[in-house]
């Protein structure tokens, strides 16, 4: 993928969405793009047109950001917590019309996208894939509905920060005072055609009972996904609830709730393996690890250390030969 000086603009855009724990921006290019409207007129707007090789970016997809998968103002910024990105925005209070319907409900409902580059293509992935069992953010080509989040219990306009852990597909929301904001989840939904449940309600439900109350169309969607991947039920077995609590504590204290695999020391001789090229839909955990280290600082330092050791070794050997 091409490198562009316009990434400076992208970095500045990402920096404006910082909420306290910002460290660095994602590598993507923003350009002015001319879009033709239905009436024949044209509009010029800033769009994400390119990503660095192997890069993922995460976006808030909803009416608050125009449901635009290329909107640079919708990108979640990196934080100083490994694998965690954040987005600060305002959720509007309910406004009831003459029928008693909340005209702002749709502004408090959104999904999270994990987008990546595939050659020259900019691919839109969906949060639903993570919650349904895919270990990555595949494009939703044949499965159009998304798992969605909704906030319904507000009494006034509320400034919030959404924290999203890319390693576990877990969301935590808090207000400006650092208090948790409860939300509901639509596991398989499009707009609000299915019932949303709290995290506690989902953790206490049996998955078969949940499936039974879905519409026929959504049950068909689940069957379609199950044909190509093993469905997982972290929302229903308590795993997701525990992750939300762990993420909240991680944000506040810095204590990571994700267990890291301990490497066993080995005495075996190293083996040579053919290099492999990771597919664009790499697992979220791998993606997060790459993002955490892709700052351009660690690799050069490590290389300098290796070179220094190598030079020192050669010098010692040469000195012994002289003796």
C-alpha cells in the first residue's frame, strides 16, 4: 500500500479524538474525495482511502457518524492500554414524539467495525463476526446484520467514552465522571428488529432460549454462519460479562485482565521454517499485538542490541586468534 504525506493529516485527526490515554494514531491516508449525489450534484468530503500494510482500524458505525466506513472522524484512537481503542462522543437524551416514540433512539445505537487492507482494497469488517465465532473481522458479504450496542437509560445528553478491547471484542462505556454507562446488546439484529438485552440478562440466558425468540430471518442468518464457522456463545456463558468488568478495571488501574501465554524455555536447536504471509483477516489477538508494537521504536532498538552483541563477539574471537 502506498505511503502518503497525508498520513500527517490522519494522525492529527486521530489525535483530536483522544481521551486522556492517547498514544499514537493508526497508519491510514485521508484524502478529499468527490462524491456524486443522487440529484447529479457533487460533494467533496474527506475519506479514508488507504491503510498501511497489515493495519487495522476500528470505527464507530452508526447514525452519530453517518454509517460511513471511510469517515476519518469515526476512527477509534489508540490508548496506552494494550489492544484498547477509544472514542469520545455525546449520546443524546430521549426526545418523545406525540406517539411516545423516542426520536433520538437511533442516535444512541451503533456497531463497531474492524477494517483492514487487502491488497489495494479497503475492506469493511463487522463486530458481529467476533461475537458469533469468527476469530477475525471478515467482511459481512453474505451476512448483513450486525451485533449492535444501544444505550437507553439516559435522562440528559451525556458525554461518554467508548473503550473497545480489540483482543476480546469487548466494549465498556463510561461518562465524563468515570462512571460506567450501561448498555444493551442486539446479538443478531438489523436496526432494532430484534430485542436488545443487558449484559447481565444475556449472561443469565440459555442460548437455545435466545435463539428461539429470534425471528425466522435471523435464525436463518445464524444457520448460515454456523455452516462455515463454529458459533461461540461468550455472551451467554458469562465470559463477555467478565470481560466487561475486566476491561473497566484495566482502564482504571492498568491491570490487564487478558492472560498472556507463558513461553516455555527450550533447549532444542532452532529450526528453519518458510516465511508465511498473514492473511488480511488475521485474528484480533494477533492484530492487537501487532498494533501495540507497531510504533517504530521497539524494532530499531532490538536491532541495535543484536548488532552490538554480534560485533562484540567478532571482536573477542579475533582477539583470541591474535593471542
